[in-house]
């Protein structure tokens, strides 16, 4: 069988199988385990949904993530890959993030402990070779990596405030990473199975998370996803040259912030507004970009569709940056800066008027 055809058959079969598996796992959890993530009714936490729903989705993400790692040597007979330091680091950090999220869903972990564990996740990635490497000073790279990991874990967690939003945004980020893998012809990377597996897990979960949702992903899912996407962001957005072999800091910066624009803008908007009001950024509220758009009159489904549209436009711009722009210069930096600033203002402005 032709090598390309074999790969297409393997990846498509695995993807379809794991979508079905994710659907079945979440369906079983919803039927038999309905209390995880439903906390004390007297707890003074501001939540968007008026109903208490189980937070089970993240468990299926992690199960399929592990299955993806275990499946690679079965498909390609390359067991040595499983013992590479970067992969073991991603596995260890994702496991720690998952366990921390699981603990938070069950017992409501203290914010300081969560921060310490997030720092540990970042240090695990750095110590095993997964870190941002765009500056000549290694310590600046380490510091930026820690900031990136902690920031994205919290951003994905904060974005999980309305049905389907985090699930859909994460799907588009993973699709962007797979697109970069395709452009760079890295056909046998174990990351393809990891990305396909988590993508399939999200699609199977989306059936239960689409408005009106039956379950949430909880911190179990958002902390795992935040770490996983942070690691893939380092590998395929911060550190991967374009198809012309160029690794230009400003290019990588724009590819990254456009891909992760929604969580970055949402978290930045919430943080700015809460600090201006003298509130803690870590206390929940109905002042996210999604909430403000709802208060303006958009339905939850339309907000989800709008966010997907924004992500797809950003994916198109990333295609231009990676594939089509040879002579990257100040004009391109100015144009994409203007786009990002307009997008930021489009999502931030309603929070100043309608945030609660």
C-alpha cells in the first residue's frame, strides 16, 4: 500500500474511532456519574449557568490523550518515541494538570495551590526540552515559557464560561497545529495522533456541551486543555519555522497570538476591568467577553458561531504569514497589529459597557 494512503487510512480510522469513543465515554459518565463538579449549593461562586451540571468532559480528554500515546507504537512500530524526554515531559505535565483540575472539581482547590502546580507544569516542560526558544538568552526563554504556560492554563479555564465556547476555540487551535504539521510534511510525528485524539475527544464532548449543555468540561478539562495547548503552542507556533525555513521572532509572535487570540483577549479584558474596579481577577463574574455579547442581544449559539468565525479568519491570516509572505517586514507587522488591535477592541469594548 502506498505510504501516503496508509497514513490517511490510519489517521482517519483513528480519528473516527476516537470521536465515537469520546461520545460513548461522555454518555456513560453522564448516565452513571452525575455529581463530579457539582459543588456545594451554598458556595458563593458566580456562575453563568443557573443549573448545576456535572463536570465530566475533561476525563474523556485525558483518557483519549493516553490512548493516543499508547497507540503510536502499534501503528508505526516505533516504541522508542515513547521514551523521548519531550514526550515524557508533556505526558507528566498534562497528567499533573489533569489531576489538579480533578481535585479542583471535587474539592475546590485553593488558588495559590493551583498556581504552584501550574508553575510545576511549566518547569516540567522546560526541564524536558519543551520551551520557547526565540531569544538568545535562555533565561528569558524560560521566563516567557512559564508565563505562557501559566497564562494559557488560566485563560482556557476562564474562557470556559459559556456552553461550547472553550470546546470550539480549542478545536480551531488544534486544527491550526495540524495545518502547520501538514505544511511542514511531518507525517509521522506522534503529535499528529495526540492532536487528532484530543480533537476527536473535543468533538465527541461537544454533543453534550453545545447549548443547552448537559455537562461541562470543568477544571479537569480546562486545566488539561490549557497545558496541552500551551505545549503544542510552544512546539508548533512559537518554535516552528515557516515553510521557507525562516524562524523570525515577530512572525512566530503573530502566528501565536492570532491562533490564541480569543483566550488572550478574553483574559486580558477581564483582568483589566476587574483591576479597574478594584476586584480580584481570580474571582468569578459575569464580565467576560462572551457575557457582554450576550447582554448586547446575541444568543449563546450565535456567540459560539461568532467565535468560530473569528478563529477561522485568524487561521486564514496564519496561512498567509506562514505560506505566502516571503519578505516579512514592517508593513506586515503593522497590518497584523492593526487587525489584532481591532479584534481586541471589538471584544473588549462591550465588556466596559455591559460587563457585570
